[in-house]
């Protein structure tokens, strides 16, 4: 697909706190949810370079989305390179599925550069689907952090009449919850042809019967949500895929991935690329009036006469 949601994109250091992962997934001692399989370790250097062009720059604040720990992904910082003009580098969560690095540069003289570059290690597991699926149900009561994944999001028009009508039609003859989600998955893959192009969202993908990984994921998610099945987008470099949420007989909830575009994979996924964030309806504290499908980078400055020129860095480092 075109890497439109990744321009610009920065992957940076992550706080090694795992609370967000615990908030998204129940513990799985019985092996009911997706199970870890192959482990892949990668080293990535990432960060930001800012140059004051045409004069000094004041009050620079940059925010960079950073990968966070998930049950299938663990992150370790290996090396930090932070220039003296950087006042602070802090971290904050945005919702339950994204994390930002917040960089403050009070003053940058004309022609000078400030940078934050971090090398970190990401250990990512591919996931196998569960061996038994009969007990999984569409949950009647949802955790607070899952509710946001039940309504419309940017380019996921889950309440559009065409979406709601089709959603009911696809699952009409299915009794089991797992079978309902799989029917939605197969319908999208059978009826929407993969085709690279502009971002157009779920309803246009349905009308055009074409789209890339963003459109196929958006349509699958919209159809799930229209059937009261929580679903969300998972973002990895140059790609995205959906997850859906079901509960076991005891009411424990699990997120299951699937590959909307590419080789068929349902309930588990062979994806090795690092997870950048999960979700598709973010409110950035720096842009509170905007609903964001993907939490992108942002930079602002209060003046000084110059203009900050920014370059975001993400490059894989050979092991």
C-alpha cells in the first residue's frame, strides 16, 4: 500500500511500562486467546532533527508517536543521543493504544540544529489463532477502554445505512460469534479488490469495491462495529490490519488479529513488523479539536523570527 499514514512517521523510544498492554488484554493462563509463535528482534534508530532556518526559533515543542509494549511486543531502549539544546524529553499516553514522546526546545539559534535520536530494540512475536473458538461470544458488557472501538472513527463509517444493512445481511445465517466475524472477514476479502490508491475509507471502498490495506481494514472494522463487535486498527510500518474483540464463557475479553489485505490469516497473524499504535480515533492534546485516524507527528514554535525545519528519522539498524 501507499505509506500515506506514515508521512511523516517517527518511531521512537518507549517507556518500558506495560500498563497499557494490561489494559488491552486479559491475562491468558488457559491459552484461549491468540498465542505467541515466532519471535523477531529488530533494532531501530529513530527520532527528530530540527534546524532553525532564517533566524532563531523559540518555544519549539514536538510530539512523536512511539511504539509501546503489548503482549506480543516488548521494547528496550539501547542508546539515546540528545543534544544539549533539548530541554526535556517526556512521554505520555494518548488513549489506550498510543504513546507520544514530547520534546521541548526553548531556544534554537539561527542555523543551529537540535536532535533527539534513539536506538531501541523491539522483540515482536507472530501470533497463532486459538485452537478452540466455540465459546467466544460478542460481549454484552465492555471494559471502558474497549468502548471507543464500537462507534464511528475517521474513515470508518460504521453507522452509514449501507454499512449497517450489509452488516446484518452478512451474519444473518450465522449463529456462533466467531463464525459471524469470519463471515465479515471473508466477505470483505472476496468482494473488495486490493488496489493501491488514495485514502477513501469504508463506505467508498464498499461502493468502489476496491481499496488497499487501509480500506479493507476500515470496511471490516465498520461491519464488525455495526454488528456490535468491537474492532480496531493496528498500525505497523507501511501497513495496517484489524483486530476484533470477543469474550470467553467467563466474560474475559481477547483481541484477535486478522490480515485484511494479504495472505489469509484470521484469529492470528504472521506479521513481524513492530506495532506502532493500536486504534483509529485519537485526540492529540496538541490538536484537541481534531479526531485523528492515526496519531501523527506534530511540531510547533512560538516565534523568534526563524522557521524550524524538521526531519523525522526512522531507520532500521543492522544487528
